[in-house]
C-alpha cells in the first residue's frame, strides 16, 4: 500500500500558518524513504510542537515521523535507551521513571518526539549543569533521500552528528537514537521558589543557585515598566533524595500529575490574552506567593510540564494564533540588554504571561546550529496581532543583533536572513550536509532560497 495520504492541513504549535501538505507515511524504520514525485521536497514532522515554520514545508511534503514510535532496547542497569525517533518523551518517562531513571534534559513539554528533541537540540532548566539534549545522545541513524543510512555519534561520523543535532530535520530522517538517561530515586522534585523584585536580583539568584541546584528558571513579569520592571519568581530544584523530610510531601497528588485529561475545548473568536488581562494575570501571579520563599516537594510533572496539564492550551490565543520570541544574550551585556528588551516590550503595550528567563551555562552544544550558548535566554509568547507585533519584533531584533545574540529557530516563524546568519555563523558549513530533497519554510526564509 502506498505510504502517501491525501493532502491535509498541518500547523505548528503557534497556529499562525495552516498549510496543506502531502503526508507520507513511515510504517517501518527499515523501509525505503518515501519521496514525492518530481522535485518536491520533504521534511520530517513529529508531534508538531515547534512554534513557527521550522517543521512546515509549504509546497512540499511531510514525512510522518511520529509513526516511528517503538522502543528498541533499554538497559535498566546502565540507563541506556534506544528507541525510534517518533517516540514521545512522555512515553519514555512512563517506562523509565519507575525503574529509577529520568531524561537527562527535557524541554517545557513532554509531548515532543525524540527526533524533534534532537533536530532542535532542545534545552531545559538544567543547561548550566547538563547542556542540551544532544549532549546525551550517544548515537543515531540517519536515512538520506538517496537510500544511504549513516550511523552517527560524537566519534563516528562526528561531522554528520554535529549537523544533525540542532539541524532542524534537514540532514535526513532520524530513524532511531540512543540516549543516556540519568539516575533518580523517586518521581519527586525538591523545589524552592523565591520572589524577587529586580533583574539584578535574578542574576544574583542565578549565580548563587547554579552550584547546588541542577534546575533553575524564573517567571518574569513583562507587563510593567518602572519599579515593577524585572520582578518575578525564581525557582530552583533538585531531584528529591532517598531520605527526605516527609512533612514536605504533598498530601495528595496535585493537578498535573495524572495524565492530562483537561483541554481547551474550542478556539475562541479572539485572543484571550490582551493588555488588560495580561496586567491583571501578572499582578495576581506575582502576588500568589505570600512569603518571600516557599519550599516544597512536588511531582516532576507539574514542575517540568505545568502547561501539559491543559491540552491544546495554544487555542487561547484565538484563530490568528501566536508567536513566541526566544533569544539568548551573551553574558557580558546580559543585564543591560535584558532590561532593554523588557522595557521595549512593556512600553509597546504587548506582552506575555508566559515569560521565562533563565541562564545558559558553559557546556558546549554539539550541533552546528544549536541554539544554546553561554548567556541569558528570554522567551515570551505574543498574540498574533499583525503589523503592530512585527514592528515590536523588529525593535527586539535590532537589540539582539547589536548584542551578538541569536533567536531560537524552533520557536521562530518570521526571523529574517540577516539575523539568522549573524547568529549562526556556521550555517554555510551546515548547508553542505542538508539533504538535497529536504527543505522547510524556515530554511528557505533564512537562506533566501526558493
């Protein structure tokens, strides 16, 4: 039976673009790579959790990589896991946490595929300690459009490995990957949340926390200028030890621990996020913590994946969808530049209640196009309001470019070629590894090719 299915509309998590693609099935990792007729290009599509157009291929076809969803091998003694590239991180966690293992790095959602995590070299709250996802991939198999298969690792075909990690799915189809997991003794996190009133305090907390805490992250209020600019809530955590204060354990499993069952039932006719609702939410959220410091033990799901408790939360932004803007600023000017970014956002009257600020550390990413580099990363969601938002993005782009920063391709749907090429100086080298039949909307945009 032909793996091709009738053209259907695909969208990414931001829901800004809705594009009809030919969908090509992948019933087995052992089979030949299906290709569309003529010279049409293809691109792997996992679970659609990239925000912009890095996982879309307008005018071309998509490979349904999520169909490659089988485990191949797992050694519970060493924590070495081999699986197909379409396996979700949530599925891995269900298998390995009861056996005393955890993902070495995880993004803010568990509903991404292993292939997507590699292709975007995702990062988490522990970059300063563990680097990005690709640092823990021991090997992978790459299937090219010419039928060749190449097993890659940091020591075997290391150039192909470096191109594929963070390579946005453009070097070929990842069929399977092997990951080294990390030990845990239970599913709980020992957490501490600290209220802070300034950006200076955030940087002080980050520096003071990195040695003794594996995970650090902050929610920041981006809605206000003046004395409220840069205030937020700083979270730091470690996996809970074998022996811990039992009084800190939750009396019952909190919301978000069970498999998600709640969902946003429909897309509202307009975005529920606007200037008025944003300021009200941010004020309430900042003051929800009545004391300066709160320590708690919580299950890993609400700590790592709070938004996963509500399925299809991206619908709240209405039919026009939303953009995420995530940048990283080098450390020397991070305080000044981050303040300038936040002031520009607040002054525009636009903003996000999902504003995340964290530090990237020294561990070097292995990918040619990997996003993380030492510095401070700021991520914000914005309702898609058209030209007014793009004018704001142009201002933010100028600030990031002048500071020597870069944007995250996995979250981007509109970055220009100049900003991408300045932020990713190895892009021409990387282009030599792009499969001639693979392409994406983002790649054509940032390389200015048709």
